C-alpha cells in the first residue's frame, strides 16, 4: 500500500495530536464544535473521523468529516496539497464520489498549524474533508462486477482530470523523482538491498531490468494524463446497490487519498488498479481482465499500452514490496503490518513470473474481450 512519500528514506514526522487537541483544532480553525471523535488508520498523516453539532437555525449541511493532519514533510508543499484538494473539489462537482473541504473561518481550504508534543516547532497542513460512506473494497467479498466498475472508474477519473481540470496549482503534479510514479520503477535499485539475498530479490531485479529495456523507451508513445496513482483496496469505498445477500451488486461510493497524484499515463492507472485488486481476489490472475474491460469501456488501450501492462503491474508490485521492506527496516515496530500486506503481494508476483507474460496476458485479454460480446457481469 502506498503512502505519499516522495522518497522512502525521508524521515516523516507523523502528527501525534490527542483527541482533545484535535477537537480544539476543529473549533479554532473551522469554527465547529465536535460532538464525537475517533482516530482513523493512516500511514504517515493523522486522520480523525469527527461529528460536529449544529446550532439551532444553522444552515443544513454535512455534520460528519475527516480531520486530515498532513505530516510535516508534505506540509512544506502547499501547492501540491492545494492541487490534490482542488482536484477533489473538481471531481465532486463532476459527479464523482469525492470528498470536499469544509472552509476555515478565514474562507480557505486548508490551514498551516503548529501541533503535537514532539521536539521542535512542527507545522502541519490541516483540512476538514466531508466523510464518505461505504466499506473499503478490502472488506467485501469481491466480484467480477466490482472489478469492472473500478476499471471504469479509473479511466473516467483520469479522463475528467486530464481534459477538464485547470488550476494554477496543477503544475505541482509534475513530480519527477516521486517514488510512487510508475515511471520511476528504476529508482528501486537504490532500495533493493532491503530484500536481502533471495528468490524475491532476483524476480524484482528482473522486473527492474525488463522495465528499463521495454517500458521506459516506450513512455513517449503512451497517452499522458493526470493519475490518481493509488486506487487501492482501501482507497475505494463501495455500497451495495442491491438487496440480494447471495449476489450483491456494488457501486463505488467513495474515492479516498489523493496524496499520490502526479502526471503519468492512462495505462499506469489501469495497471495500478489491477495490481491492488489482485490482492483482494481468491482468483487473482483473472482480475486483470475484468478491470481492463471496465477501463476500456471508457478508454481503449493502444497496442503499445496493452503490451506494457504485464511489466507495469509487475512494476507496481515491486514498488509496493521493495518500499514495504525498506520501510520495515526504518520502522521495525511496523514490520508485522507491512509484512502481512507483502506476503500476498509476493505470492502474486511470483505466480505471474512463473506463468510468464504471454500466458498472463492471454488470460487478461480473453476475459476483457468476452465483455464486448455481453453486458458486464
């Protein structure tokens, strides 16, 4: 699972506000009284789910929010946080289930605040975002239908951002050395030592070398766009749209975490979605075809883009696994959590390489092509 790090070795100062401090922050910055608060899990930021009380006669509106306190490193890039927040506002206005910010008392979408009890005077960017309903994909029994919907969402979202989102802050999304941009798989060379010497490292080294030889030279032929960059199984919320318990139909009810947004290519988004949806499926190799069919219902891939898909999915697995191993060395107290995610990822990456590119692609493409002859499952 990715985080917003620009580079793994950075020391991120995760905010550590107590609930009382967080409540006071909401009151002071946003002018709202918190009636209920609980912490939410996060990687390097701090999040709270808050409910606010409305005064009698106050305007009707949302009363549940996520208080998002960005780590001190990323807080030093206000243009980037503004671009992410403006993108969320744009997508919400376009009909996507994206959170929107509650304005501060001063009428701003975010505020730089001091806080926490650590050494030094750390500053954190604070936002109050509308709370989105639904369950993470990681918490449901996944189906071909939801994989198709997620593929469709990935294409629609990137298309809308790339064709219609215009704001001065958008230039900050050119993040050349951003470790989570799929174009930067070769940067993993610097961190691969974290894997030690084993069969896993050998496969990742193969991925990196093949990526350098077969993907990097073709980047200029891919269609460029703005990527969300992290449509993983925890960042997509779904609601059941049918009463049937035996055969639930899901619709996407929330898109979370825009911290990995950057300029990239359409094919990156579908590869990232495939990789993360494989983690959640009992039949991981079939997943790619359903996600691809959904994506191509909005934006068919070119021959060159399709030809890179296997290495792009393998590249995202490698990014996730190498950075998890590196982070576990930096933060050994988190090792158990990081390695749970990694266990499934390694299994899938090894299976892909044992089967080989041709066999995996045949499975994906045949599944996707079956959709053109029928309505989605």
